């Protein structure tokens, strides 16, 4: 009899839990009680940060289109990450995975967007740090007359520089005239990273993206500091995708290209980095704490205008009306124009 009472009690508790108020989309119950949420980085996904209704929203690239994560979460009454920064900074990868698994391989068409019609945002919009690497390819250092660095020469950009696939850079022509491209592999972090070894460094990476370290060379060389030539508004295009780290077999073996007005200007491979991704992460993590959602531009190969062997005044610097395409193998084409 005692065992039967225990069974009935347990059954009643289970039924009560099953019929209790559903969680709200922020992971709490309707009564406001915090609900535990699994944490971790996203895996096995190609992600898009979108501009929607005056804000940002997260999308997942699927065979049928782009899953609108916000719409799906609301429709199913499930927790969801609102945008890429929420996903990364709050370690909500498992929450996103649960939502995707519930939606299934053939989601309701009302939850899927035509990728051709979406408005992209920068892959991240609220990083604490944008870390930049200078002269990380041997031939690029040589073409610019720069000694091969013994240690990574790091500098920074700021959030005002962030730009997106399909966006535009309004050139600051009142301050500069020598505008140049630099296609780069960008590391996006998903875990707090401090004093990590080279062997463990990639374990802190959420994914990778295509970036362009757009530059005003006359400002860059005005003083010994690069910053003013690198961080004008819109000078850090980033996108169109964040491809999760598990989908990138080796970040130091990816083809890289830059196309300007239909002409190939850079065509190389990330296997030629002086300091590979593991080395860059380990070095930087010994200097500063890298946070989830931070990004790291890893340098550009040869082929930039700055490296041409003709007088600077005679070079065809970028100008309004030019269109630039930055490509990283498996990470998508980042397109932007100049005005």
C-alpha cells in the first residue's frame, strides 16, 4: 500500500508540472520564477544577425530559407536568444539547439524568411572588444616594407566601425583620401578566455566570419599608431554569416579573396599566417580577458593598394561608387559599397 501511495503521489506531481504555466520566452515562468537554462556555445549552425523592426534578430540558415528565431520562439512558447549578442554573451547555444530541434527539418513556412529579402546586421553588434592583427602574412609585410613581426602587433577598432553585408561605407573624405581594403578571417568568441594555451585556444571559439579591415592609409601612417586610420564609421564590415567552429575543419586552411569592381585583387590562403589562430588567441589572452561576443580580425595577405610599388600619389585608391567583395572559403561573401 505504501508503494502504491508513493506512485500516485509522484504521478500527481508529474501531472501538475505538465499542466503548469508555460515558460515565457526569456526563460522564466509566468510567475517570474527563474528557470534553469543550459549554457554553452552554438554548434552545427550557420547563423545570421538581422535588422528587423528597428532592432536586431537572430536567424539560422536552413535549406528552406532563414529560420526567424524570434518568431519561432514566440510561436512555440519556448525560450530563444533574441540576437547574436544575446546568444554568445549569455551562452544560449543549447536553448537555440532545443528550439531548432523542436522546429524540425521542415519548419512552418510562416517562420522561414527568404534570405534574398532580409536586411543583414553586423554578425555581432555589442562586442566588448574588437581586436585587430597587423602584418600577419609574410608577403603582406614584405610588400609594405614592414619587418616580419616577432610578436603579434595588435591594435583595435571600436563598435562605431561595425558594418554589415550589403552595407555602405561613407568615406571620410574631409580627413583622408587613401582608402584601401583588407579581407580577413574573423574569430568570434563564445567563452571567456584568459591565459589559455595554444593547444586549448580554439576551444573558446564560437565560430568564424568574413571581415574587411577597411583602412585610410594616410591616417594610418600619420603617426606611429594605426587607430585613426582604422576605426572611422563603418570601417569594419562583418558577415554575412557566423559559421560555428565545428563546421570549420581548419581555420588556417581557408581560401581568401578580395574582388574590387569585378577584379580579383587578393587571392591567397589563411595557411600563410605568420601567427596562426591558436597563437593569436593564446597571445592576446595573456594580455587581456577576452569575453564572449568579442571578435578578432586576424590580418590580411598581400595584394592591397598600400603595397603597390608605385608612388602613393599615383595609386588608384578606393573611391565612392566602388564595390568590394570579401570572400572566405565556407564563410560566405561579404559585399559592401563606398559612397
